[in-house]
């Protein structure tokens, strides 16, 4: 809650993030030395190194940064919205809608731009469906929203299984990799980064209201928060953020659930600090995970979701234990 | 002279057929039939094609989904997708031979068929000689060994002549793209890689441990292939995969214009048509060689 | 200083066919106690007074302005509420929780200022929880949490204080301390309106009492006119005797039932 001392963790996280980005652009199938990294960044270096760093690794790293940040921020927002620290960006079925859209597009053999578009459309359809259904006739609560979303998510899951079952075998790998989530699909990182920055600017003034909302809708209303409009605004914003992330890199799990949760152990639950911190930490985690996914068995590639879990689980358990002690 | 040898061969195989019909399958099991199979079910498109090549097309009573070659195969009744078979449909057809594919069909489902007493012959063709042997064995089991032997001889001769033709050709470095998202290729154990070798090419990712490894664009840039080939997917879209490489003009393959789309069906399945695919690919690589 | 009125207010209790219209005037300096058996609608009344629940009919007015037309933030500057149940799904320290009370007084872009922090700390001192400032609320006992809630309301510093069972979980000493605090706040010009279960605490600390009967009937007025044995016996369906100890009126339940 206190504004004093809020800057320090953010500066620390930003430095960590920068280090992760630099590490990520230096490693890959071949490691680039610090010297050649500097010469590439200053406009020199060999042509191969320039292509590797500027055209492949940097956009991919920035996409990982944006996607991780988006997912972590969306997770933090969903957790406040549902007053449930176990909520994640996908809990209300948004990734299911996106996956159904993307898989349908892949099944129809559409180009990758259209697959992304279909994923975004699917995510928005899922969002609006839950919005409409949970709205019902007036009375609704966070738990009604959660139940509606969880049931819709189950429905999407069934639809996805159906699509996979109907798909000819040779198209399956592409679909499965999409479902696992993969930064390799990302095109330009700028739309996702722009959405991340805009979202952070939008939620920053709402931070204190979110702190109050985290204590329940009645308490929030009693403290002067317009609960209903705020909740719908968060819901739509979180959905838009998640849809952007999913469109950029498929449904990467774990980041949205664990990063905000983990940060709460460290910096507390003041959303004004937690949200930007989540953006930085989520971005850092995904950048590191992607760097590892590209290098562990290079030149072969691992799905990044495997690595986020491999890094995240022990860190999370360590923090949980330390807090319990 | 040749006629005599051929006649002898026919006589020999016929005498074996009269005694017992046996063949060793890809799981090293000796499959014996009391008499030539008359009702055959094929559980993968590749198996269907090999059965037709072996002269057993008329004996097929059903096939798995996507069995589309030769065209008569499309009209066969279906018994499910290769990885999700309709066991009831298979049983109700009362087949006397089931031909399965190690890489596609679920073992547990097929074990049930074996347990019910149906003879299951497993295929797993990994190289040209496996394909040839599969056709011979299927001909044997379905009572058309001479027809199968004829097709196999053509196949072997065709391959031998390609081998002769390209033995001395200058090696070209080839990246064979299986898929674009994720970017996938093949290692040296894949039949396509063997075809590339046959044509005097070198698979730049032949050394990787996995059969169908997923690689990064970076790795391709570093390997700097002289040719990029894809068979793509049926129905198009894969021309785009090749065009996408043009954003990396430092690739030798891009500079030389060596981005080639091969006919999708010829290389995709390990059947006798791989000869046709190999002839096509060898020509492609020869064009690439000349463009360098 | 703010006056809270209700005009023909009928609270909405779904199972109840008809309601009893309430015309209350809750003025600065008054301490109201709401008494009634379980399910009589005490909490619903409190929520209706805070504008958190639509009444079946009638109006709630803050200084003659209808609550229903006011922005929530303005309401929260004049009227605050301590709930009976609290949600703490997320970690928060005691100080952070108290500081939440400043929310209605800060604009969107504003952060808490030093004087806000000072108000929160003063409230913690008043509630005897200053030493717990950095503790996570989830590690506190029920009584300590109750005091954190009151401290949050004190930090909010509205004119009208609504409290739902403020003495819940409190030990004897802290019951005294919290009620004395509420009394002092009323003396300083606040109006206090709270639900209570303890007749003797109501008798000791309240200037006014509202009796809510389970059928929806209600009566209200100065404490000494309301706290009489026959009315209370009917309210709780429990035989009582009253006695005087050290100059204070005490109610004691006795065996038996009332039809």
C-alpha cells in the first residue's frame, strides 16, 4: 500500500529483465560472444550474426517478453477479479476459445496470419459468451462468473478434443505444438508489446481500487468503489490481454498462474506494485524459458511451456517454503 | 535363359505356397496362413498401396481412412482412422489377413485382434529394401508372388539405375522441410533422407538423433543448405513455406534460387511410388546442382 | 455533521411477506444498538443503510440526499461499515489493511500521503494493534482481525459508522475498549449504528435502541425506554429478569420458554 520503497523491487526486476534479454539474444544454436553482440548492436558484425541477432533472436525475445508480461498481468487481474489466488488467464475458457479458433483455421489449411486472427476471434467469442451467460438476469457474483467460465472451458476442451480427433494425422504436430504454446510462431513483437504497455498504463490508476476489490465486492463498495463497472472493465481488459498473448504464442501455461502468486510472496498484494512487477517478472521468466528451449538440445527445439514449468515449479516451492518457515 | 530362370522361380514359389504360406513381419514374427488370404483389411494408406502393388488389390475388403492410392482404394469401406480403429467393423468383415503399420496403428488395439485369432502382419518400411521385401511378402501371403516379384524387380532396377547415375555427382547440401510451424525436418534414418543420399545430396540435419527433429531457423541459417526442398502438404500452402526463406538472402539456397516443391504424395509414403519420387527428387537436385 | 434518515424504509428479506416501515433519524452523538434474534434482518438493515442492498421500498437519506442517487465514493466519505465476515484470499499486512480506509478520500492517480499513513497508525494505536503493524492479517486471531476492521473504519473516518457485531471474537478487555472508542467517536460528533447480541452491552453503551422482531415488526427509541423486560422477552422469546449492579441495569436469562 505504501508508495515508499515501491521503486526498488521494480528497478531490480527491470535489471533482471534486461539481463535476461541480453542473455537470450546471445544464445541459440550458436552462442554469440559479448564482443560480437556489441558490434552487432552498434551496426557492425558479420552478416550471419546480424541476421541471427537482429532478425531472429531479438524479435523472438521481445515476443517472449511481451507474452510473458501479458500473461502475468492477465493472471494477476483475473486473480483479483475472482478473488481467487488460483485463477489464471485461462480459467474462464478464453484459451479454449482461442485454441478452437486456431485449430479450425489450421484444419481448413489457412495461412498462419489467419490462424492468429482466428485465435483472437475465438478468444473474443469465449469472452463474450461468458460475459453474456454470467450476466444472466441481473444478479451475479464472482463465483457465478467463475462457474460459468469453468464450465465453458470444459466445453471448449471437448470441442478441441473433437477437432483433434477429426484431424488427419499429418496436421496433428502443428496443432499440438500450438496447444502447448510456442514463441516460434510469433511474428512482429510490437503489437503485443504495445498492448502490454497500454494495459499497464490503463490499470495503474485503478491499482488502489483493485486492492480494495481484492477484499471482496461488498467491502469494496463500502469503500467507494463502483464494483460492477470495475469488474467488467477488468474482465474485458484481462481478456483482451490474454487474447493478445495467445494470438502471439499459443496457450503457454503456468506463467499467468505462478508469476503473480510468486510475486505476492515477495512484494505483497498492492496491485500498483504487483501489476508492473508481474509484467517484468513474467516477461523475464518467458525470455529465459525460451532461451533454454532454444538451446538445451540445440539445434532441436523444445516447447517453451515445458521449461516455464521446470523453472517455475522449484522457484515457487522454494518461496512457499520460505514463507511458511 | 531369362525365361528359364523366371519359370524356375515361379515353380519354386508355388511349391512353397502349396506347403505353407509364411512371411516374417516387421516385428520378426513368422506369420503363416493355411491358404492365400482372400479377405484382407489394410490399416494404413501405405499398407493399402503396398497391397495393391503386390497384386492383392482385389482381395482388399476394407481400408483405413485416407487410403486414396490407387484410386480404387478410395472406394473401399473404411474401418476408422489409422490411429483410432473401429475393431467391430474389422471383426464383422471376417478378414483372413490384417495388415498393420508399426508407426501408425495402436498396438493395444491390434493385440486384441491377434488375441481373437486374426493374423496380423506388421509393416515398418524404413528403407528401400524393406519396401521391396514388404511387397514380396504381401504377394506371398495373398497368393500373387509372381506379380509382386515383377513389380519389385522394376523397383529395384529403377533404384539401381539412379544410384549408378548419381554415384559420382557433386554432393549438395539439402534441407528437407517437413513442416513449417513448428519447423521440422528429418534425420538420416528417414526414407526421404535415404532418397536424398541416393540422388547425391547430403541431408544437413542427418546427424540429429530424432527421426523427425524440430529445429530452429537459426540452425538452418548456420547449416546454410544449398537446396531447400519440401514435399509440403496436400492441398497447397507449402509454396509459402519456401517463399518465407527468401527473407534470408544470405542462404546459398536462396541466392541460387534452389527452393523446390516436390509432389507431396510420392515421397510421403514408403511404397513403390518412392521410386517415382526419387526420380523426381534426383532431377530436382540435379537442377539445383547446376544452378550453384 | 451528517444525519442518516430512513423514510418508510422496508428492508428486503426474501422470505418475509410484509415489512415494517422504518423512519429512523440517526444523528451525530448518538450510539444506536440494533437488537433482534437470528434472522431478524439486522445485517440486511445495515447493508441497506449503506446502500449496498436495494430496499423493498422507501428511501435512505444522507443529509436529506437520497443514497440511491449518490456516487459510491461520496457515500463512502460520509458513511462506513464494518462487516461481520471478511474476505482475505490475498496476503496483506495490518497497516495495509487499515490504510485501505483512505481509499474514498484519494483520487485515481493519488497515492497515500504521509498524513494518511499517520491516520492509519493512529487507528492501530487506538485499537491496540500497533505492535502488529507488519504482521499478515491471515496470521492474526479472530479478535485481532476484528480490531483491524474497526481500525480500517476509523482510518476511513466517515461521519456515520455502521458496525455489524463489532464485539465479535473480542475478549472482555477489548470489548470495553472498542465500545468506549465508539462512544468517544459519537461524543466527537459521529453517529454510530451497530448490531449487537449482548443486551447488557447495549444497555451500557447505547443511547438509542432498535428492536427488530423476527416477523418484521420493529420499534425504536431512546435506550432506557426500549430496554424493558417484556419487550425484550418477546424479542428473544426468552424469559428474562433484570437487576441492578453497581448502578447498571443487567439482564439475565432464566429457564423456561415463551410461546
